[in-house]
């Protein structure tokens, strides 16, 4: 069955399935980078095909540092996904970004370590531009979807990604605030960078679950607090996805779809057959 999704959704903590889908089909996608976190669920939502993948696996068995981000993004790319929506929990580093709010960030700061952060290497070198790490077009449409669904929305802000799985110390949290960070989470890096390398649009619907640990008048963040807020926002996420999928134009006009055009630096004659085979899905059109 040929079903090209209009949107790929990566569900984070608290969101392991997408309710309301019809004509559901489970796809197990093999990739050169191993197995994705879960099978990809293809389903119809108001006449639009959506691809859904559970970032942490079914039942949340994979911690942030062990997520196979490359396999997840490659699997969505292989299924024809051009736009990716990340659903993520985050802590707020600002007084005005309150628990229960939704943030659509426009910047990203990577504080992770030892994560496979690129599809490339081993015979093919690429330097992709990520000055603007999120797709502005998709982020704008996402913001409209959140508003239509009735969410309390904040447009913009810098999202710092830490390694996890532990939460921050108060000194770390205050340092990120001093640096001008707005929200904090554990999975947006390297996911956003891989999406850019795969020439997919990428935006984040960040659900504020807590004030991290800097806010001395609030209790420190706990798993129970995170899950409670996420449960309350599940319906909002579902309604936002429906509104977003309905509003997306058929064709993209942003630059995400040609992100690799000037990014390949390895001389064509020095690209090994193995590297070319492994990365054909991503680069073959530039090597033909």
C-alpha cells in the first residue's frame, strides 16, 4: 500500500500512541543505523495520512541517551515523510513560561555528549547549516495549530538539550537561565540536526511540565509531576496534530528540502561504494 504521510509525529514522554487514527498499519522499517525505537504507525486522521513513532519505545523503555535518533529519522524519511513534528516534555527556565503552556522554540543549544549526531562520516563528509535549527514555516503552522486547539502558546525561545536521564542541579539550571535559555529537555538534540541532514522540516511542540529546579517557590521537578501535566495535555496534542495536518500545504516552499545542496564536501570520486549505498536515500540525487 502506497501511503505518503503528510506529517511524521515523534511522540515523547507520555505520548506512546496517537488516538483517533483510522486504517492503521504498522510498519517495521529496517535502516542502515539499526532498529527504530518502535514500529512506525501509519494511520488516517481526517483524511490525512500520519506517521507516528514512539521515541522512547512502547511503554517508555529507552532513556534519552539511548534513543536511536538516526534510525528513527531515517525510518520516517524512508516512508516519504517530509515534515516532522516532535512532541516533547520540557522544563521552563522562564517565569512567564508556566507549566501547562506550550512552547514552539526557534533556537537550540546542544549540551549532550556521546550521541550519534550525524548520518554522515565513514567515507562521506557533510557540513549542514543549522543556524536556524527549526523550520520556520512548520513552526509557524504548528503555532497556529496550537492556538486553534486552545493551547496557551509561546512562540520562540532557546531550547537547551541536556544528556539526562537525571534532572538538572540547581546550579546548572541557574546557569542555563543566565545564558538566556528558555526551556530545557533531553531529546531535541540531535533529533533536529538529523532532520535537517535528512532534508525534512522539523518543529517542536514543547509541553512545559515544570519550572525545572531553579524556581525556589516551586517543588523540584519529579517524574510524577511531569506525567501529570503531560496527561492533561494529551488531548491538546491530538487536536493540534489534526489542525496542523489539515492546514499544511501540499508543497514545501522552505529551504529544508535542499539542505544538502551545498553541504557535501567529499570529492565525488572518493566516496566509497559502501558509503554511497548506505546513504543513498539521503544523497543519491546529488551524486547522480
